[in-house]
C-alpha cells in the first residue's frame, strides 16, 4: 500500500484568458519514506498537483488517498513548505515554529521543546528570538522547513522551496535537507523546475508535460547519497532529463511568447560586427 | 528650544501686536488661566467629562468597527452592500449628524456620543477592511496546512497580519472621534472641554479659550505618544517596518 496514491486526478482553473487545463488524468503512487521530485516546464501543473495533495484545492475529478483515507482538505499530516516560506512576520522564529503545535493543543513546555529540537535540526538555534525580517532568504526557508517538520507529518510537501535563493545557499540547503531526510525518513514530495536539483535530491523524478499536465516520464535515481550538484553522475542524468524536458519546454515557451518567436538553437553566437572566420 | 522661541514670539506679539491683551493674552495670562481652572476644578472636571465621552464612544466604535471591517473584507455580499454604504457615509463629516442626533436623542450625552461614534466607527471600519483584504493569501494557506481552527484564522492570522493597518485605523479613528467630540461640545450645552471654549468666548475670556485649546493639544499629544506611538513602534520593530529617514 502506497503512502500517497493519486488516482486519475484532473484539475482545471479559469485564468483571465480562459480555462487552463492544469492536470489531466494524473495517477501516481508514492511509497512511504520515498523522496519524489515533480519536475516540468512552468505552467505544467506541478504546483497544482502539490496543492491538491496538500488539500488546499480540491481536484475536479479523481481521488487522492493517504494510506487508508481520502484527502478532503488540508491537514497536519501533510505539511507544506511554500516557495516564499509564508512565515508570519508578527511572530518570532520560535513562535512561527510553534504555530502549528499550538493548533494541536500541545502545552507551552512541549511546544517549546519540539520547536527547539527542529530549529536545531536546521541549525538555527541561535536565532530563536529573532524577527523574520532579520533573517536572510536561506534562513527563512530553514525556519519554514523547521515549522513544517515540527508537526511531524507523514508527508512533507515542498513547493519550489529553494527557487528564490542564490546557488551557494541552495547547495547548503540540499545538505540540510539530505541530513533531515536521512534522520526522519519522512515521505517528501518536492516540486522544482531545476533538473539538477531534482536529480541531486530525489529517489524518483517525475517529469510532467505541460498543458494539459500529464506524467510524461519517470526516472528512478539510484545514485548513492550524499550527492552533490556538481557530481558527474548527477550532471549526466540531469542532461538526459533536460533533453526530454526541452521538447516540452519549447512548446510551453511558445505559448508564453508571440507566434513569431523561435526558441534559441544550439550553436555559435555570431559577432555583430563581422563574419565568423574574419582575422584568421 | 523651538518651543521656547515660539513662546517668546507669542509674548512679543501679545505685548506689541495689533490686538489688545484681552483678545490676545500673553503666555503668563494663559498659564494663570490653566492654574485657575485646575484649582477651582472647572478645567479638570470638563477634561474628565470629555475623556469619559471619548472613551465610551471610542471603545464602542472599536468593538463594532473591528468585527465589521473584518466581515466586510471576508464576505463579498457584505462588501457590496454595507461596504459601499460605509464608504459613502465616510465622506460626510460626522458633525453633520448632530442635527439628526439632537432630534433622535435630545439635548444630552447620547447625541454627542452618537456623533463621536459616527466619526470614529467608519474610519476604523474602512482601515480594518483594507488591512484584512491586503493580507497575503499565502498566510492563510500556510495556516490551513497547520490545522488552524476557523476562529483561529481570525484571531491568530488575519488580525495579527492586518495589525499595522488596524493600528492606523485606530489612530485615525481616535483623532476623528476627538474632533467630532470637540465640535459637538461646542454646539451642545453640557459639560466638557468644548463647552469651556464656548463659555470662554461668552465671557470674553481669551486666556481661558487658549488655555482650553492647550489642554486639548496636550491630551491629543499624550494619547498619540504614550499610547498609539508606543504600540505602533513595537509592531514596526517586529515587522521590520522601521522606515527610511533622510540623513
């Protein structure tokens, strides 16, 4: 029995220029303790799928099950790390992490203990009393991860959590995330548009095609951990996935541009003031 | 220093200026008038009466304005109906309600309270509504994934998230209420600082008039600095909204 089971899910939403068919009959099984990465071009519905699993939006058709129970709304058993963190600026770091625990009705002492434990896990013990605005982007995402983990969820859903960070910070956070996953073995569903990030983190990479969003391909990643973003193996698998992604990507990019736009061909950048081969 | 200079100018103008001293009293005379008012209790008593009206009217406005503003922001049909009414009424200076209030409630405290409430309530409601509407939806989504209760959405997310705007509304409401109260008291018989102004005019006692004006300014400054600014600074510090000053 899979931990999360997505059965024939479709979802449309109406934008300003008509209906968008975000997901079309998507089925997917995610095992307990698995680290699954959803990847695809922008607008392929990967975030939509994550929101459906989180229960923040209902599917138009199809069902999503967690263990023996059907998902009908958001719940603490599936906590979410949002792209912008969605931390509460009116609370301290500590109180942000305690927020969900307070909703669970835990005693203040127990809340404090658990929040401290998870803040230590993301190496933020020194900043418990800081305000959110005092933290850097990477620190904020670490708080967001601690806040989600503190609920001790069955599944951790991450929606492009590192997309807004610089490369160095991102690599640090890969390590933090590896460490956490190694310790907790929580099921993780991770959405990204960065192929290398996907290969570096996931046990399995699911490639979604765009409009309508369907599962295009699946890649089990059997590399040993810890992996690094610059590993040759990571790079070569990422390259393979990129090539497949690119075909779909060009299609979706064309949708976002005018009709006369052509995606760049691989090739040589010509100098503007002369011919190739001048001055030989 | 600045205020010292101002006092000096005031003293000089009152001594050598165009008006005689009865119409433009010197700082010393005004100070004596304040002293007199405090000693015979007329000034303190009317301050107490005005503050009492203010507190009742203002608390009432906050108690209604806060939930009303939140409802207007959250319930669409409420905004379409009550929301437009509130916006429309807000353009009306609250003292314009006085004639109606006098007919409805008679020449008493209720009429003045009504004017005070009409001054504060609408400003507070509109500010709260705008504040709640501008809460990023991401906060609500995040709170829902953490299992917040339906009531908790309001008490633990929407209200704290809108707090900077709510404070602005509270402050604006206070100053509107204060203005409404003074105009009301000027026009309606009954104790209060506004009435002291009026009686100062009747008795051609300009030092009393200016003394009362100073008390009104002092009370305004006090509530602003001691209450609103103090709370506001705490919120700003937490949110990191410390602002930019030119060097």
